[in-house]
C-alpha cells in the first residue's frame, strides 16, 4: 500500500543518478566530519546539499537533470579511472610491478621477479632493461 503510493508519487520524476549518489556520499562525509568538529557552516553546507539532492531526485525536468549529470560525469570519469588504477596497483603490489617505457611513456605491468630484466614494450617494440 505505502510502496504503491510511493511508486505513484515518483512516477515521472527524475530519481537517482551518479551526481545524486556523489552528493549523498559528500553529504554523509560532511555530517561525519561535523560530528567531530561541530561547525555551524558544515551543518549548513550539508543541509543545502540534501536540499539540492532532493530537488534533483523529485524534479520532472529530465533533460535538465541529465545535462547536469553529463557535466558531472565529464569531470568525474577521469578521476574515477585514476582512483581505480591506483587501487588495482595497490592490490597487485606483491604480484606485479609497474614501469614506464622510456621511449613512448606507456605503463607496463611486469611480474615482480627480483633482479635485472630485459623487457620489450608492446606498444612501440623498444627493448630496455628494468630493475625490479
């Protein structure tokens, strides 16, 4: 009954997207920091973020919200890729070592075998010596 009324209310509304999820995470972090710092300004900023997020989720202007999300993703995608790359490198730090090719600057993933090795770049076919 309540679920059906909620579904009827949300019909035609924009709902959640990546920008709203980022705002939700940012607001949660601000509230957590404010728990320790107890700042009026952080509380006000968190409240404004919640209001903006709610406005976006309940909006019926799909095109405007999609445009906002597209602009956000244009900036977020490279950052997310950088974070995921660093996380993968950290996870595989005992199995692989990462080195750059001196010729084309491509990143190579090499097995973590100690010593001096000769390797060939798959991108530019340059052979060079690597110490791991």
